[in-house]
């Protein structure tokens, strides 16, 4: 039978065990802090004025007034003032098709309600990333901040139907002037 060498265990110094546990706790906290800092940023919507009703769906058309800014406050975009040529066809505001927006803007708008005003933070990876459009005032890797007022929204089908009505009215006005009968619908 093999003989086991015995090693006497030396007593530990007073307070060493507390220092050991303190070191373990600090290491865990540092690891958690590094992991939290490495998490990707997410889209943040801050309500400035409450809206009412339902939220837009992923394929809706949303009518908005907005101002886009970089983190440093530099304005890079603003919705144009649009008035429909015929009142009652479209609401005021600039129409945005959600299915063609940058991911962060789409995600944010789907959390908003009609009549509400919001601040929308979009991290770079949910906006234009490191490759913004050529000639864009947005630098690579820029986070974006928007002030958004949601005027109204409607389905894509309703938007296209109203657009068809507007086009027919404009053609009728161009062909026979105001008051001319509308051409038959296809």
C-alpha cells in the first residue's frame, strides 16, 4: 500500500477569510459591470405628452412632425410642412411608411400613440451604423435623437385608397377645372 505524505495545515491569519470573500465579491461585481457595459444599447421612447388609442402596426403609415438630432444637439433632419391639396383626404403631418424606416425609428413609432409627443433615442446599430448614406450629415457610428409628434396613422391599404382618390381629384381638376366630374373608378 502506498503511503500518503501528510502535510500539516497551517492556521490562517485573522481576517484573511474576510479578505478572500471580499476579493471574490469584487471580482463578481467587476465582471457584471463589464458585461452590462458590453450590452447593446436599445431604442428608448420617452413620453413628453400622452397620446391616446392604439399603437401603429408594423406596416402602417404614420403621419408625424419630427426633428432629428445627433447626440451633440446638431439638427440633421426635420419633417417638411405638408398640407394635402384637398383637406379631409389625409391628416396633417409627414407620412412615413413604417415598413421602409430604419429599424430603430420603426420600433419607436410602434410604441407611440396618436396625439402624443415623444423623444426617441436610436442607438447607432438600430440607425445607420458605421455606414450612413453617402453625403448624409450623419457621421458613422452616430446615435440619433428625435422629437416626434404623432398626428395620426392608418393602414397601408387605407393610405393607398386615399392616395388614389386624391390622384383622381387632381386629374379631374387638371382636365376640367374645379367642379368637373370625377372620372369613373377602375
